[in-house]
């Protein structure tokens, strides 16, 4: 019985430590359903300048290093508008799903990145990234509306959106912090 108690306490400590370590960047994710659409609101913070943060989120082709993004290519650029083709791949219940999309981004330097799906495999995908500078870090705020084109029950989709977004944002925050030295050169 004593060993069982030790094992339980060690497991709980490990879970608490893992949750603390995974939230180093104060990652927050909220997914709510409104009819057939999902509203996704998320944020995280990274100890980089707002210029470095903007350089990071507008590195469209560098997005290939994030989990789930197989390919990301800039198709065209005109003024502050950028068209990007993306191929995403996720496994849901061990079943691989691929999603292709073409997105149009509108860049408002060091403040906002608006995006809207022009074509793709979801019925609707539109949103924004907003950058909020603080003294020693930048807050990345993500807001999007997604309407999947799927026969999968909404509760299952909601569960996977929450988990995929959290995993991607953990990776994004870590990568943004690592790429700081590269971004700093572009912000001089």
C-alpha cells in the first residue's frame, strides 16, 4: 500500500511538472461552437520584440517546421497581400487526414496579420493574429472562425481542434524563441 501511495504521488508530481513545463509561454486555448462553426481564441507569449514576432509569423514557408504542416509555399505577393498554399496532415484516431488550402494574408506590420481561406477543404476559415508588445515579451493573439467540411460529430472535431491548436502553439512559441537571433537581424 505504501508503494502505491508513493507511485501515485510521483505520478501526480510528474503530471503537474509536465503541465507547468508545457505552459512556459502562458498558452491559452478556447474553442466554442456557434452553429456549424467553431470560434478559436488562443494566445501565447514569447520573450521577443514585436518586430521579431511579426517576422516570425510572416515566415510562411518556415511554417513547414511546425507539426502538422507538410508544405507551405508563397504563391504571390502584392503590396501587403500574400497568397499561400498549405498542405496540412493530422492523425485523428490513427486515421491520417490531409487538408489543402489557399490562404490570403493581409499584413499590417508589427501589429496584425489577417487571413482568409480563398479555397480549400474547410467550408470557412478566417481570422487574425494580433501582436501585443509588453515590456519583456510579445503576446501572440489568435482568433479564427472555422467551419469544417466533415461528417465527423462536432464534439469530436472540437476536442481535436483544442488539442491540435495547443500542440501547434506550443511548437510555435518554442520555435519563435529559438529563432530570435535570426529575427533580430531583420529588425535592425
